[in-house]
């Protein structure tokens, strides 16, 4: 995973952070519902894992509408609303911690790069099925990322959490969250910004949401 820019505008940082938050929100939905409600919200995250050398954040996320769930969830968490989601916060904090531990282990970074290169070839050279790609992502998370810290406790329906396919999807989403946490840090994101630049972050996310097209009305 290489950096897009050493320093980047705040909107790029917030896009990367929103993708991390979206991974947390998607994990919560899968664990409780067995699916992700918002169209493309999961697909765009899994695709981001395969973006090994993105030219820019816009190239990585050309359709920001796909990150609406993450942007809205991020604003809920850092904005003035009292309706915070403690579960999503817990997942995000856990993924940021895993990213930090990962960045401190050169051997893990090297192994991760090798595994992602193999994954990229499986997807684009050998056309492996999506289920196989997700299972491979889950294996990468279990082998290289999860052991770096205390395992994240995922809350949900036992009947869903016991299904291997759902376990794989949750782990793949967590991998995408860590991947975007890496991107956030590469773009200049730091934890202290939640304290010292919180209002700037809020205004930036609000502007990003205003720039999205109006959500379509559900079919009756």
C-alpha cells in the first residue's frame, strides 16, 4: 500500500476516514442483518483493498455517492449529534489501532504487500470468483492483521456470525477498514486531529455530503 500524497487536502483525508467508518458500519449491518443495506457500500470497500497504487483519492473513489454511509456515519460520530454509535466507534478505534501496529512492523507490511499482490493477480489475471476473493481477504486479515492486537469483539446475531461466508465478509470488511486507515494516515490523518481540528473535520464532511446527489426515492 503506497501513499497517494505525503500531504493532502482535508477532503481527501476525510474521504479515507469515511471509508474506514463505512467499513465499521458495514460490519455492524452484516453482523446484525446478514447484509449491507446500502447499494455498493460494501463493494467499493472491498475494491479499495485491490487498489495497490492509486493515482489519487478521486481515482480510488470516483463515485463518492458510494461512501454516503461512511460520510453520514462519520458526521454522526464527530458532529454535534448526541446520537453517537458506540459500537461503530469501537470498531473504528480498533481498526486505527491495528493500522498503527501494522505500520510499526516492517515484516508485517512486507508480508501484507506480497499477499495483496497475489490477491490482485487472483482477481484480475485469473478471474477468481468473488466468494474466493472475499475468503482470501478474510485469510489475510486473520493471518496478518488480527494478531497485531486484541481481537475485535463483533456484536451481532449468533446465527449470522456462525456462518463461514458471513465471517469471511466481516473480516474482509475489517481488512478494507485497516487499508483505508493506512490511506488516512498517509494523507496526513492523525488521532490528535479529532481533538484539535474537530470542527474543521465536521465542516469538511458536511461539505462533502452537500456535494453528493440527492438520494433517490425508494420504489413503492
